């Protein structure tokens, strides 16, 4: 999803035409309106969406299941769309191929030079690709140059522009030894595409990482990057989802528990609410009392809950608030925008909050919206 022109938008599956379309959120009726603009005709694709203020980028890839190797001969595309504020419609500008792989996860972001970056895992290596400064012409995919970018088949990666003038990549590493963890490396905008800093472990040690991560950047005032991640710990009191915070001045990371193994969280994302100066995290937790399968800990889903903390002093309590609940079915896979919420500088002033999740059993989207 993304926020533009005072409106929320989403790249959603349309059951009538059996493809993906751009939908507009109608806040007054709390409903979604199909704009009829297709983003991918292929079923069984996953997407990452970036709105940069003038252009909409939609990366679309065929995905493999968790723990399955990447497969060649399945193009990952990036389509770019222009926006007409008078008609409030998007139109396709161009498209290109990022890679030719079917992968578990792929993300994109744009740097200060106008180049769009992408990352994914294939062949047990963390891979990257980047466009020219035109933002559309993709080069040849290449592995991250660090030796620690050799990973397991179950690992993934994510990119984020931060700054000023840098592109960061985080990846999980689960090879079964003391080097396991979540790693961070960055590229200075304008440098050779293969010039990346030596990886730093944001967290390190066996079971300290898993292939779930969601990244956000606060602003250039401090270069603060935040990563919501999942671990592989199994003891009840250990953290299962954490918030990792980058201190750009020292290039060091701190780890903060969002929820423990006992709380049974999954699929976490983090949002930065600039109006309240809070970090807001959303994840799947067991369903509340009074619903079918209440309290059941399962990877199939549950309900979407929020936990938050002040930016000035990160501390998550055990208190959480239900945001999306289906009384009869499991809700899962919460998502929202890459953008910071309620940011005057980033064009999301008065955006409020919109998160979306799915109910697999009924093939329906559910959302939660607040101003």
C-alpha cells in the first residue's frame, strides 16, 4: 500500500478479473474502489510497491515456498506508473525485468541518485540488482561481495534507502553456527554497484535470526533505521520478534524485545508515526477470547495486534491492542506502506494509519483504519 494525494492506495488481487489491480481506499465508507489499472496478470505472485512522490514502482515476482530454492526462468518485473491528480488515476509508463528467478522474497527501494535497488536470495547467496539513474533500466544481477552473504536456502534480505545518500541491505543468516544472525551492509549512492561496507551483525548467534524482516528509516536528522525481525528461539521467555535500532553515528545496533516466544507472534512489521513520535508494530498473535480457536498458537494465523513504543526510549510492554479480528477464521500477513505515517516532509501529512491483512480460508482482505 501507499499514501498519495491525500488518499490511501493498494495493489490488490481482483477476484472478478483474476489479476492484480490498483485500488483506492474510500475512508468515508471504509471500502476499496477498483481503479481498473492492472499491475500483474499472473496469479501466485508477490509484490513490493514503492511510491517516490512522482512515480509508482511495482515489483512483481513468482514466489517459492519457504525453504525451497530459487528457480530460474520466472521473470521478476518492475512496472512504473505515472499519476494524474486531476483524474486521480495511474497509467503505465514502462516495465523491465529485475531478474529471471522465482524467489521467496524480493524488495525494492530508490536511492538519492534515482537508481532503484532490489535484493533477494538465490543459490544460497544474497543477490542485488540496480537500475541506471533513469530508474528503469536494470543491469545484471550480482551477489553481495561479502563472504557472510553466503546463507541458507531459508534466508531472505531487504533493502532500504537511508541517509543521507545511502542504500542499506539487511539479511538473515541461518547456517547453523556462531555466525548466524541478522546482517547489515550499506552502499554509498553513486559508488560502484559492488562497493558495499563490510557486514555488521545487528544480532548474532544461533537462532538469533529468521527470514522475516521489515525496515523503516526515520529521517536524515539522525540516520536512524529500524528493523522488525523474527528470531528462531524456542524457550518461552526468549524474544520471538524484536525491534533492531541502528545508531548511525556509531554504526551499532541495539535489540529490543517486542514479544516473546510465549506470546506466539509472527509476521511483524514496523511503522514510524511521526506525529506521535512512536514506533508502531503489527503482527499476528493468537486470537482473542470469544472467537473460534481463541488462544491457539499456530503458524496459520490468528488476529492482528499492535504494540508500540516512544521513539525517545524504546520499550515494548506485554500490553497489545487487537486491530483486525475475524471471529471465525485466522487472519494473517499484515502489511502497510513503506512510507512514514503523518509526515509533512514525506507527503503523508494527516495520513492516519491503514493496515491490511488476509484471511486465507475465505480469500478476503481485512483492514484497520484510524485517523
